[in-house]
């Protein structure tokens, strides 16, 4: 995992929850983790890592992900067994 992906993973797990994480950075992180991203109808996007699957709504018109979606992505990553490295 490159440094940018490590940074994004840490930001997803930060408290208080951030609301300025770019959606494209989250998609790149999931792909880098071996995940699959499927564009569904409208703004729905399916993320799959291993056997863990979740549907998210891609933000629009702005590229930033809101706090609720960041929390849901954090939960998805935890269920997939992915957490940031401890410093």
C-alpha cells in the first residue's frame, strides 16, 4: 500500500469523523486493498473486499464524502478485517 492510501485509511478511522475525504481516493484505496468496485444504478456503488460487500452512494455534485458515509466505509473496512497500522 502506498503512502497516500495509508493516509486515506488513517483519515477514515480518525475521530472526529472527517467530511473532506475525496471519493476517488476511497475508491483507489479499496482497489489497492484487492477490492472490487461495481457501479450500480444511479449513484449507487458496490464495494466488495473478500466476502464483505456494501453499497454506498457516490457523492455528487461535490467530490467529498460526508461524515455518515465515511463512518459506513469505516464499518465496512472493519468487517473486512482492515484497520490502519498503529504508529
